[in-house]
């Protein structure tokens, strides 16, 4: 008896996406089925290239074919991805950007920019198209951390309108006020000017086709944050904290701001930075200098995902200072932590896009 495409689809109806809770056929993830006797091939199109369950899904598909068709069937599975997006405003601003992810902390000094930079590079390392917008107008860190100090974004005239072209570095696109002003010059602007700069970075910049635009927000819960949610619908927010109660107190304010009506931006999850100190000469030792488990408790308190722990190690600091972020380096433990953060973030974005109503721009904030 010959194998038919319907046989293959019926077998794969038994394979569920662990995150979305539905089978691959219902989710329309199975593509391009070919059959040659007992040799079959097909594509499984996942919702992100950074899917942490990619190999599990591949194995589940192969097991289902053997179980429901024939044990001696030869299976060739091509696992690819197409990042999901449920933006409804894409024709207006950032038409090629699928997901806008803000990174916030509520407090300075917790390594938010370090997390934002390595998250962006981690997503890119997993195969996504990524942009990074440094929205910290008063204290931009991205030019130093990406080794792009002194590089100027190209300004292109398009139908009489000046369009900013982001700088490309390490496979991602980046833009920061630090690229437009002298590094020794303080940005002494009132709120309306800061908000105007952010709007220009979003509306007058050609970001092209991106799976994720990471926006590194400044500390606090002020003008920049409100301007962002009033300018574009943010897919979700990654909140950075340390285990310390002082840091978590401000992280709670950040979560509270994005959760109040009428903002209502989903919290993708909490990441705990500087979780523990591990000496290079004692890689198995962990010293909890700032306390233990604070990020997990914060995530549990607000019923949001916990995205992971980032260790406090010298190489992460050195990577930021040298302009070669740790995720590009050879510190396997720290690199693995950031790559797992990227996978977990991408996973939660996919779940958010499947389960939650699309974000909307906030029209009025009193």
C-alpha cells in the first residue's frame, strides 16, 4: 500500500507544539510533502529560529511517522522557521518589523543594556533578523558595547524626507543617540525633545525586514516609556533585575507601569542578571553575592515567565567594555546563558502571539 500525503498529515496530527498546545497540522506548520516509495520528506515551519524545542519536535515527527505509517519509512525532515507577528499597524510604522521587544528594569545599574545587547545578538546567532534601538537618550551604552563609537548612520533623502539608515554590526542593525553626538557631550534635553528623538528613531529610520526589534529603555518609568507605547504597539517587555530586593522593588514598578490600563503591554518575562559569581578558576562554584532566587520570586509574584539567570563573571564586563559582547566570545558558560535567554524569549514571544490579543498603540495617557 502506497503512502499518501494524507497519511503523513494524519500521523503528524499526533505531534503537538509543546508551547502552543496544538498539533502541527492544525497550526499549519507542515509544508512541502514529497513521497518516493517509502522515502518521505517534508518541512516543519516553526514560529522562531530560536525555538528551544526544535530537536524534540523533529524527533516527535519522526516517531509519529514510524508509529502511524510504517517503522521502515525513511524520513527526511527540514525544520525551518517563520517568526510570527500579529501587528495590526505595520503599514504605518516599521512595516518590516514583526515584533517589538522592550527591555526595561525600572532601575539603573542592573545590567539592562548588557542584557539587551546580548539578547539581540543571541537571537541573531540563532538565525533571526534583529535590530537594536538604544532608547537611553541620556546615557547611551550601545555604541561602546557594540564597538561602533564614531560610526555615523547614513542619512538618505527619500522623496524630500531625511531617512536614517542604522549601522550594521555583528549581523544586527543598531541605532543610538550616541552615534549622533560627541561622546563627551551631555544630552541636556527636556522631556519633549527626548520623546521627539525616539519618535524620529522609530518613524524616520529604515529598519528594513526584522523578526525582532529590541529596544533598550532607560531606567525609570517616564517620558521615553510612555512615548514608546504611544508610538508603536510593543509586542512585549523583558524585565531585568538582580536578585537584590532593592533592584526588585524598582522592577516591580516597571512591571506595574506596563501592566496598567490603558498601557496593557504583555510582560514576556523576567531575567535575573548578576545571579551568582563564578570564578574562572572554579567554574563549578557559585557565590550568591546579591542574594538568591529573587528573579524567580518576582516572576512568580506577577505570574509571568522566568527567562533565566545570567552569572556575574568578569568576562561579561570585559565583553561590554571591549565592544565584543560575551555572546560572541569563548566563555561557554556565559554564552550559553545568554543563548538560552534568547531562546526562552523567542519562545515566549511565539506563545504571546498565539495566545494574546495584539498590542495596540496607547492613544491617551492622563
